[in-house]
C-alpha cells in the first residue's frame, strides 16, 4: 500500500473571517507553511487550498511535524488520497483497515463531505464500513462511542481523503496578520512565553533586551539571546531584528537619587520609554511584557498603574491572568524553559523590600530627581541593532 501522500491542514478562526480577509490570511498561512517546511528541510511538491483546508502534497513524514508548528494551524493529518467517489473511498478505507487493524478490534468510520455529491455523509459511513468488514472477514465490531480505531473519510469536490490521526497544531492566527510588537525579553521564564503568545495571535515581534550591566553580567544576556533563538524557530519566515539597550546607567541613577523601594517601577517606566523609541523605529503597534498579576512584589495592580501612567503606546500583558505553573508549562512546550533557567546573575538593583503599592504621584515626583530625557537619549544613542 502507498504511503500517505498529503498532509491535510486545518484552520479554525480564519474560517470566521469575511471572504476578503480570509483569503489574505490564507495566503499568509501558506507562505508561513512554506517557510517552516524549508527551515525543517521537509520536502513537498506543492501546497494547494480549498475552503477550510490547506493541502501539503508530500510523502515526507517530517512535513506533518513542520505543519503543526505553524501559527494558524489548528490540526493536521497525514492522509491517503483517491478519487472522490464512494467506490474509491471504500476501497481505500479497506486497504487502510487491513494495514492497521487487528482481529477483535472495534472501529468507527467518521465521514464528511464537501461540495456537490449524489450521496450523503451517512452513505459514506455505510459503504466504507461495509468495505472494512469485508476486508477484515467480519472479525471486528463497530463502536461509534469508544472505538479502538477511527477511520476518517473526507470526500471533497475534487479528491477524497482517508486518514486515521489528527495532530494538534499551534493554533492562533498566521504570524504577520496582526502587525508588529516590541517584545521585552529578559531571559527569565515569563517574557519569552509572553512573546510567543503574541506570536500565536498573529504578531511579528521585535525583541528588545535591556542590558543591566554592571548590575548583571554576560550570563544574563546570553540566556536572553538563547530564548530569542528558540522563538526564532517559531518564525522561520522572517529573521528577527533584535535591539539591545544599556540600562545600567538608569539603575545607577535610581539607586543614587530616588527612594529605592520604587526602583522596580522606575525601571519599568524607563524600559517602556526605550521600547517606545524602538516601536517608532520599527513601525510597531505595541509593547509586550511578561508581567503576571501578583506574581512578584513589583507586579501588583497599583504598581502596574503607576508604571504605565503617561505612556504613549499600548502595553500588552498576555500572561496577566496566568500563574507560574501555567507559564512554566507553556515554556516547556515551546522550548524556552531550558535556556531561561540556566544559571545567571540576577539583577542586583532590585531592592530588598520593593514597593507593592506605589502611588503614581510619588513615582512622578521621584522622576523629577533624575534627568529622564537625558537618560533616554543616552539609551537611544547607544542602542544596538542586530540579527543572529
């Protein structure tokens, strides 16, 4: 029997869009699929699409693994193809059953059709089920609720597809359909996960690393860069433009002139200011942070109000309602957990007792004690822009 000759790719949210928007999103999805297949060196002959489906024509088993990593793909199946007739589909189902089923097992035919046909989905189930019974000499049973084997049959207008598995995809929207965001990447567990979640929602990201030296060292930077490298693998269609800004001078100014309890809030505000400058340079639409409400002392609702007060551009917190266990689970799944937990020097400018309820006015008054425009200009002047 031949090998599966197509990967049937399904999407979800795209189908709810208007015809014009869906067509554009499908084009982006196909482009991203091609980029992932190329990056993984997965071979294919062509990619075609119909309403609600994209088809990767290939006999390379690796293509399935590539497809399910692409944002916008809700699931994918390696499928066998045949002519879109009951006879052809039944014959193919029997061949598949003969290859994978054992005597005494139960099975179910899951049938659907799309297009104009002179038979119903129920007809598909009956005819294909009968063919499987004959193939297995009736030494099997039908169980529609909890079968040992499920055989899926999808007869569309031009082709029929038979498959036995469906692999969950990354989901979300095709990357590049929702604009560009500046992602603050610290190298900890949270910030890469936050960036990934926004990538899943269709955003391209521009990673920004704030270098805290001399209050951290190269181990912290390397951890952040390795996390960025992992995120890059989820976006093979476009090389990240990475920015690195020197933040140590700002921290020294806070420690020398301000109430140290406010250091974390003042630090975040300076981060947002430099991120805003990168946003303008890149034509981005917002800033992504790894904040999770109440996870650490500095991430209280009152502190977050103070740190965002007066900022010019949208600031997104995709982890805001997740706890550490949930965030860690995602980090493990996407591959950033290992690099983000390597030994590194933690920021030594964090106060022993940071404020958990900073008042906006006291933060504004504290910033009057330092030259914010000069510090920001220095960061912009010395910012580094590169790719890896």
